[in-house]
């Protein structure tokens, strides 16, 4: 691993990047790890606050014990991550790489033993009841070039989510047709579906 922390901080949190000054609990970090695994993978940086300040970590062992508890026992099926500890401005920073999983869906297990699927939507890890897995290796190029889809991608770069009703109004088509197209694009791996709470919303799988 080799990262430029200054560039990453300037980039800011997104669908594949999250900062944590520290890991508060293994259960909470399990949500982030699950969301990265279920979406496009990601990089978790520990020792940097949400607003981009380099705070560093006091104990690599303390932070990694919580990560290992999450990956081994609080994400089901269990996942593997790789990590590196680097000194930045005299402070210890932990970089954790979470690959996109081939064993989706993964569930995060909370303090009461409840299992929930999380996905990454922009800079948030959000719960959903169901994960629609991509059915094709690559998205339909012709479909992506249509004005309806281009308008959708433009809109989703500005906002976190869109519903079928909002999309229908955006491109002036029926809500049924809008819903069908959104589900088709989800099946092709372009979008992520989030169905809790209702109404069903859709987000770009990769927002950067």
C-alpha cells in the first residue's frame, strides 16, 4: 500500500473512503466494513477525523483488536482486510483496505444479534433489506449513452438518492418505466438499491 494522505483528505469521504479518529466499538465499525464489502470496496483510515484533521491513534493493537473482532465475528460471512500502519506528521495512522467481496451479501451483526445488510451510498453506510447482485460483467454501453441514463447519473452526482417517482418526473416517463429502468441498472452494477426505510431509493454504486 502507498497512499498520499494529503490528497485523500482533500478528496474527502465518499463511497470508497472513510475517516475515523478512532474505532468506538467493533459493532459500529462492522457496518462500515460490511458496506464496503457489499458495494465497491473501500479504504478506511483510522487516525483522521471526519473533518480531515490528523489526530493519530494511541494504540495500533487496540484499534486492530476491534477490527479483527468485527471482520471475524460481526460480519457474516466473515471478511478479510489488509492493513498498514504509517507515521504521518509524527502520528500513527492505520490504513485498512476492504476489497469488494465475491461472497455477497454480507450482514453486520449488532449488539442484540440482529443481522443487517449495509451498502455504501456516497459517504454513508446505509441499511437495506435486499442486495441486488450484478448479473452482467459490464453495464450495457448503449443504455448508458441514452439521455435518460445520462440525466440520472448527473442527478445522482448531486444528491445521495433518487426514487422511481423522482426519476420519472426528472426525465418525463411513467413511474413504472422509471422503476424498471432503475432496477435494470442496479442489476448491471451501476446502482445500489436501498429499500429501508421506504420508499425504495437508488444511489450510484461508485460516486467519485
